[in-house]
C-alpha cells in the first residue's frame, strides 16, 4: 500500500538519489505495439536486478504507482499517459537465456521468440507452439500466453519475482495459478523463469516450429505493429467467429477498424488515437452482446 504521496519539490523527482537513470514524460507510444499512448511521468530501464529493486522500493516508499512494460503487444495506453513509474526490463541481465538440458532459464525481458528458438536449437521441445506470439517472456507469463498448441504456464518449473517492496522471491509452479490468458503472477514483477522441456531432435522441433509459424501467420494479421488482439476466446468457441456472426467486423471508430485479416484484431491507422481503439473494442463487445448474448472479455489491457 502507498505510504506517502509522490509529490516532490519543483525540479526534483522521487528518484534523484536512487542512482538509476530515470526519464520524465517518456512517450509510451514508442514502447507499445499499437504505437499509441501518452507519456509516462517516470520511465526507466534498470541495468539489473539491484537497480530495479532500488526503483521498486522507492516507488513503494513514496506511493508512486508502478507498472512494467514488456513488448507492449497487449497494451492500450490512453493519450493522457500514465501518472507513475513505468519500468522496462531491457537490460542484458533481464534478457539472458541459459540452456541447461532439459531445462531452459530465461529473463523476463527476453523476447519470447528468442526463448523458443534457443530451446528448439538445443533440441528441447514444448515451447514451439508459442513461436508467433509477440512480446517478452514476462508479458507471456503474466498473461499465460498460448494458442492451439498449449500455454506457456504448462512448462514452468519456477518463476523468480520481485515483490512490491523490492524483495526477491521464488515461486514454484505449484504456487502459481495459470488460467486462460491469466496467471496469478499479476501481483508481482516477473524477473525470469525456469522451464523443464522434452528432449527431441533440433531438426524435428525446427520443422514443427516452422509449421506453427506458418499457421500463426495465416490465422492472424501480419506481425507489423499497429494491430492488437481484442478479446479472449470464450470456452468452446473463438472471439473471431463471434465478431463475424454479430456483424461487427465492419465496425470502425475514426481511424480504428476491425482487421480484415482476422476479426479479433483491431488495426490502428496513422493518426488513430488510443481512445478510438478503446471505443471500437467497446462497440464490438456491445454488438456481440446485443446480437448473440455473449459477454466477451477484453484481451488487450487498458492502462
Ligand atoms: C499480432 C499479435 C498476435 C498475438 N497473438 C497472441 C497469441 O497467439 N496468443 C496470446 O496469448 N497472445 C497473443 N497476442 C497478445 C500478446 O502478444 C501477448 O499477450 C503477449 O504475451 C504480451 O507480451 P508483452 O511482453 O508484449 O506484454 P505487454 O503488452 O508489454 O504487457 C502485458 C501485461 O504484462 C505485464 N508485464 C509485462 N512484463 C512483465 C513483467 N516482467 N513482470 C510483471 N508484469 C509484466 C504488463 O504490465 C501488462 O500488464 C498477440 C498480440 C498481437 C499484437
């Protein structure tokens, strides 16, 4: 719980004596897949765990709201931005990947595709189905990313996290709850994790990964930025089919439109605003509710 307000004397920030480079008013549009979003009041990319701990502890002491950003592929940041600290785990300590057969350990800032490729090259199977999912390992763990071939939470041995006061902890797989596009890790900062995988030949795995990549590319809009997934698939059906059936695929709000390639994605054209994307997602959700009586749950997280 916040204990004190973030207010600091004019010209200073609550982080001036923390020995970590902190930027003010960093445009978050630079860090989101949609390329949208206003500024973060404070923003930093700590070099390692010790620096991160100092920033996190300071936020805790001063009551500064804190959020972590991964690849920004599942985020909708409003034009007003975020009045707090946004941390991005881009430093080398957070993106390291270590293969120790049959296990793989990786930092939360590593790109998911790099973790999958490292495992495949080492002849360790179980993560290939995640290959086309954009973003970082941390974002994937928090949202239990997955698709037809399984979810990331199924292969976890343990996850290292940082608590709100900057202290570190290790959570075993049995202590973490993974559900459809959600995990109980959403109460902490994920630092990294350890997977236990299946030994197979790199050749077999590479073929499987390439096949998965082709399927993913054919089912979803191209990996170019400016798209976002709107809804979670409800049990027994897909959000895409419900959007089609409800006739919502032709909806648009300003420069935000439903993707022609896949009706569960929103496409933001040049000059689109976060608010237009948000309104479109709500309009599609209302249409599905009115016409089909199904309440879709948003996949994209609105800050
Ligand atoms: C083209 C496209 C295709 C997609 N396909 C899929 C798919 O097939 N399956 C699927 O599940 N998803 C899919 N997604 C959604 C998205 O890519 C995933 O949710 C992804 O795992 C998000 O990772 P990220 O690093 O970008 O997280 P972000 O969008 O940066 O963040 C998402 C959430 O995770 C939190 N977070 C990020 N890192 C950490 C950390 N280290 N510690 C604590 N919290 C953290 C953020 O605070 C935020 O709450 C797709 C998105 C796009 C744009």
